C-alpha cells in the first residue's frame, strides 16, 4: 500500500471497512436472538477492534458502537428473562440449590444489561422477580402471617404520614415480617420494612448524626433464624423522616446480604409477609 493514499483509495478502503462492520452487526443480530449473550459480546469486541482503524469514518464508527451496545443490551436482557423463568421452575420443583445457581448467573447478566443501558423499568422488574423467586412458597396463611397482619396495622398507626405526596417509588418488593435487627455504629434498630434494595428503620432520633448520602456499615440479623450469624452490608442514607422517627437506607445494588438472609429464612420455613 502506498505511503499516502489518494482520495479514491481512501474511499474504497472506508467502504470495505464499513461493509465488514455491517457483516459483524448482522451476525450480532442473529446471535442476539439466541440464548448466549456472551457470544454477542465477543462479536462486539471484534467489531470494536475494527472500528479503531484510523481509516474508519468517525461518525459511522459512533453509529456502529451504539448499535452494538443496543444489541448487547437486548441479548443480556433476553438471557436474564430466560434465566429467571428457569429459576422459578427449579424453585417450584423444590430444587433450591439449582435455583440459586441460576439466579447467580442471572445477576451477572443483569449487571451487563445495566452496563449496556437497560432502563429503570427493566431493572425494577428483574429485582422484583428475583426477590419473588427467592421467597415465594406454596404455603397457606399460618399463624405467622396472622401476626404479621396485626403488626402491619400497628405500624401504620405508629409511623404516621407517608413521604411527601403520599407515594414512595418502589423498585423491589417490600416485606414487613419477619422484622430484621440492624446494628449501626453501636446503635440497634428494627425494620419497618425491608427489601433487597434497602431498609426502613424505626425509632431513629438523630443519634447517628447522618444526612442524606452518608455511607453506613450495617450488621443485619433475623431473630427468627437464631442460628444464622449477622450478615454485613454497606448502604447509604436516602431519607430522614422526623415525623415517623425513621431512617431509610438503600443498597447500591441488589443486596447479597439480604438475599443470604432470605435463603436462611426459607430454609427454616419462614415465608416473609409483603407490605401492602
């Protein structure tokens, strides 16, 4: 190849590079309809190397990168949906170990879908389905559920008004029973409700001297599973509710600590009661 290309040679080279990129995209589209998003990612990496060529038109390279990102996102979203359905089937069959293994893989693919731009609606739906797959059982209403309903009424009377506007944005299913015990900086609190995304703690009166955004280290226990040790988590403060004497904290992602406690609950036959 000459040291300096004329305009016609450069144009031909650019067209050849674009055709090759289009072939990669077509292959990715076919792969995205399958059930192996990792193969789509490998193809995307190959495409990314092609787009780095200095002769590749920069505007078209940007377009191809966005297309590849969209296809990767779709592939991982489809995989997450498939894996959660598989986990649900294993859970219904009583295969808790198999279900947990599948959910672990689903979480990995979920993280990649988010990295490639999955929206909040997808994230909320997945988190709710994962939590439901971990906790839903075929048990009927037992004495625990009756007590949980009584506690629910008590909490509503005690905690007073809801957040401004009367509406809370909920990305994950919230449970109010069993109550969790949470130790923070030498102080102990009990949960009003909890989920794999966060906790609402009661009887908080400012003793931690925190504000919205403060990072906290938590030791969390379920007293109804006394043989299980405390699990550790990191969360940040999202709301201080002076009227309700409550502290709301959120985890940066689906909490492995809470998932571990959920598994411990299920192992001893505890079915958490949802907050309604």
